[in-house]
């Protein structure tokens, strides 16, 4: 009797392609550029650490120009990084480690910006005693509440992740400061 060798899990490429398209569509519904969503989830679903623009284009059935714009956008929001291949003119693209965490931290200032803008709108609408002012004040209060709690939530995630990996947790996340240059997605 031969010893039982553990088998590598089988990938379902068709299901992964559908997953990539579904996630890109979902993010697109939230305002995230569709091609950037396709690229980021192709990278997430890849067993390779990085892919070239040509590999991304082949997997998605799109042009190199479409990939170029998507990776440029993803680089600007710190989700993807470009790695130069020594001795080659080609670059490879990979997800930034903890990309969803990093994007969330970077976008925390947006919460404060939204809260401040909603507060100004509530005041302009006559304050919370008017129907429009009440809706806008509710928006302000919600985003202030989320922004106040987000650092604790992110710290809890870092602790959870470190515990799973058997590591010491990182330093706490500082509170966000509003930055007028921050744009949503």
C-alpha cells in the first residue's frame, strides 16, 4: 500500500473567472472602475505572486492599454505595486501586502471629509429641525461615528491577523485627519 500523499486543491478556472467578473461588477456598482476591479481580483485569484501586463491582458481578454490604465489607477490608490524585472523592459504587478487594510486606512480621512460636508449641508438646510437638515445631520453623525470607531476596528483586525500568524500585534492605528485632497475610489 502506497502512503497517501496530500493532493493539491484543484482550481476551478471557470468559477474563478466568474468570481473576478462578479466582484468587478459589484465594485463597479459602488463606483470603483470596472477594469481596475477586474485586474485587482485577477491578481487576488492568481496563485502567482505577480503578473505582467501581458499576462493580465491575456487572462482578461483585453488590450494592454486597458491594463495600463487599471494598474495606474490601482497604483495611485496603493493597492498594486509595480516590480521591475532585472534584465527586462517588462514590469510585473502584484497586490500590496494587506491591500484592503491599507486602502481602508488611507480612506479613513474620507469619512471625516464626508461628515464635515454633511454637517455643512445640514446647517445650510436650516439645521436638524428641518427634514433635509435632519437627513444631512444623520449622515454627518453616522460618518463621525464610523470614523471614531474605525481605528479600533482596524487595530482589532491587526491583532486578529497577528494572532493567526503567531506574531506580536502592530502599533495602534492613529486617528484619521481630514485631507481635502482625498477622493473616493
